[in-house]
């Protein structure tokens, strides 16, 4: 198995000592409402797509890319022009883009000790998807149920559902300090390093479909080769 560490993603965690933008949870809270956004690490403009060269090599092995400066960030990335993409490549990129751009709307109920997460598509991506790929942007959504009493995660899709025990899917974080760390994940027989950030103001129930066995606080960011997931909203009721 190959081991790949996405070092260029470290810039996303450079602001380690920034002040928390989230308030502490009140003692009488009955529910936590929170929202994450997931964005593809394929950056695009009207010319083509830009990404970590590892992403091209892992997902688009037959595509010839060039290396150049990222348009918005200070690092060297891979680039492929839309003009040089055949229909098969466009379909592959469209699939990656579609499955990486998601909004997760979640509610944790203290009495039930349960989190319900509804995953929906970002309407802002529709115009790009239609213009570049000539495809309809499906409103396909799914639901995740995290049952902490039974330690079971259930993912509901329109025609099927999957159930996993927490102990079988939990990830272990290697903490570099009190709020920043990494964990490994496997994709296509390749072990990838993911970066994770937490917030000492947030309870550990604030997390997404990825479960961790050693986090004491809420998760605010997960950055991997494919996508960047960020906590955008928290309220207590």
C-alpha cells in the first residue's frame, strides 16, 4: 500500500492560534444545530481545473497535466484545460466535483443522544456544472443517523441504507497540539493523510459523518486530498 501525505494542504492550518469564532455551549442546551460545507479541492475557472498533482495521478491517471502556480494560493499545482478533456475525463471530474460539494445540516439531541445529518447539494454549483459539463446538477440528498446510545451509524440513501458500528469506523487522530492533528484514510489502496482541526469552545458532539475516538472538542475542519470540510454554523436551543 502506498502512503501519500498531502503536505500542500498544511496552509489551511497555518492560523493555529486564531481566536475561536464560536461561542461556548450554554449549560441548559437541549439541542445543538450545526452545519458543515464540503468543497472539492478541484479549483476551477473558465480555463480549466487546478488540483494537487496527487489528485490527478490518483483519479485521472491517463490525463496529461502541467504544473503551474495555483491562481489563488502560493503553491505549485496540476492544471488541465477544459479544451483538452475528452468526454470520459469530464465525466470523471464531474463525478468527483458532485460528490465533494455537499452541505451537511445536523442536529444533536441531548435527551436522545443522537445526531441527524441531512446532506444536500449546493445550489451555487449548479451554473458551473451545467456550463462546463453540460449536465443537470442532481438534487440528490441523503441522511446520516449517529446513534450514540447504540453506537451505530446508519446512512440512508434513496433506495438503500448502510449500518456501521462505531468501533469499526472510528478514526484515531494524531494530535500535534490541543486542537490540530492528522488521521489516515485509505482511498484506492493508497493511504492518505488528512488534517483535522477542533475548537475548545465546542462540545465533541459537533462532528460530521467521520467519527473520531479521541477528540475532546467539536471538529471545525477536515482537509484531505479530495475536499475541504468546514464548520460554518452552530446554535444551541
